[in-house]
C-alpha cells in the first residue's frame, strides 16, 4: 500500500509524494502553508520512491486508492500487529448523544445472520462482486502449469469481479531485495498494482505475487518465505515463467485453508439490510479487499487462525482483522480502501479481531473502534458477541463498547471462548 505526502514549503522547496506502507491506511491529510508571501514562488514537485511523477499521476493514484496523503511526510516503517488480545478496556464516562456521530448511509452492506427482523422473507441478494460458491472446491490440490494471465477457478479461490485485477484481490511486484530491519534478506520497493489495471489479468507478470479471496471461514495458504525488508507483508501465488505456483512459504497444497477446529466464529445478520465485513488481505497488500458478504437473515463464518499454524509476522503469530461497515453496502462498494469522507473499507467505524491461542486453549474475539483511522463515526446498529463458553460479555451499541457494565468509546471489548460456536450478532 502506498502513501503520498505533499507538503508545500513557502521557500520554493518541493512537495514530496513519498510512499509509506502501513498495516492500516490513513485518511487524507495535506499540510499547506497559507500565509501570503508575494516574494516567494512555491514550486510543487511530486516524487514517488525518488522518481518524479506528474500531478495527474499523483491525483490518479489518490483517486484509485493506490496513493493517499500521508500524515506527515516522514518515512514510517510498516508494521503488522502480532497476535495479542486487546487489553481489558478502562471504563470511560458515557458521552453525550451529541458526541456520537452515527454512520448511516443509503447503500447496501450487511453482516452474517440467519434470523431476520422482519417476518417477511428477505429480498433476494443482488450482489455480483464474487465469482460464485467455491466452498466445494477448497480441498482440490492446486496444480502446476496454469497460466498467470488467467484466474484459477475450480480450486477453492473466489474470483473477485470488482477490483479490476482479473479476479485477484491484490497484486504485488517487489522491485528488489536488501538486508531487512529484522536482520534477514527481504523484498524492497514493493509496488501494488492499482485497482482497475487489468480486467483480463494481463498485468500479472513474472516475479509478481497475486493474492486471492477464499470462501467464508477460509483464508489463502500461499505466501513467500521472504517478506518485506521493512516488515511489509507479501502474499499470494507466485507468477514464474508465465505460470502460477504456490509460493515457497505455502502451508498447504490447496489454495485455501480452514481456521482452527477448536472454535467456530460466525457473524449473524438480523438487520433488514445486507452487511459487508472486509478481511484484510494479509499477508499481501494489506488492503481491505477480502470481502465477506452477508445478506439479511443469513450467517457467515469468519476465519479464526491458530496463531501457531498460520502466517508469522516478524516471528510472531497473527490473528485475523475484519472491518465492519455501515449496513446496506456490498463488497464492491465497501471492501477496498474507500473514498474520503465515507466510513467504508479502511475508514469503516469498527474492527473485529479473531484468533486462537493454543497456549491457553482460548479463542479471542474483540470489537473495537477503528482508531486512529476513524475515531468519529459509529455504526448505527448493535453488535454483540454471544455463544458457547465465553469469558464475559462484549457488546457495541450507540457508540459504546461495553464489557459487561464497563463501557468506552474506542478501546473496545474482548471475550475468550474455550470452544464451541461464537456468534457475532448484528441487529
């Protein structure tokens, strides 16, 4: 993911559009000197990884999501959080109703559910952002010899139809290698192919990694052993000699793997509108492009990884992170880093964290505000964690995250489950 920073200096200096790579994208923020000074000419130069680009190229990158305005212009080392449950939140005073900005929009987005609020049957889904049900093919081994130019249907991966990348949810192109901050060789200059670059997949070339979505409850199995030199994640199949192959760090012979068998985590949508919950493409572009679509009245499973059996970041086990959007939005509208001023994708108001720790035999499920990306928008519906063998209560409602009777507006709440089924209910 790329971050552009443009700073206008009042001495004719240049404004640098620098690339940073983060786990989370940040809202646009340009620094501007507005003091009048007729004796000074301000020159604006856009630089991307040390290469001058035009204003049109910069603006197009901002528009299509491959570049965003950075927070300050200083290089920031990319980081991906290790698997650590969020701490028990400290109670904070309940804010006045004026302090809560509810995110309610007239699009279409919904979360998993199997109970409908209305007695009438829900309208049939019109979502067309996925490539069909691939759950019956998840156990089919991935073969060799398939061309890089065509998405491999029939092997469990779900073809994406709205990213404009030939069915992939992300394409990464490492530019080189160097000794990394962790003391190991890593990829450098990792470019992300922009959304909409190739509907037919023709932009996939040798040396690139192509990331893909999997059915609900599953996640991709393939990523390279070598990761980013500054701890960026890289994931997906490798295009080599014009053919797709499982990367050398793949943990299975199939494209998709199931989460832990110790606990099942599902989302139930009791709302009248649909819901889209966006899983981070991780390891990979780290964009919110792995959408889970849940029509009204239906339920879908989330991917709950065992931290000792899935992707390791800097030697540490990881969990899954999902972005919860306002109701009524479908993945093609919400499951990518969204436009400014809309609480969608990376700007969605809420995150869900899911992971299993075999050390204490607990699955941890958390709800928390998407800080610092969106501290001001709150969902206009209720989200509650229910189910078997829970350590406590965790509920979101009207801008408040409540651990039992202790509520807060940002830190969120966390529960542990010793096994069985956990249901996150949207209502």
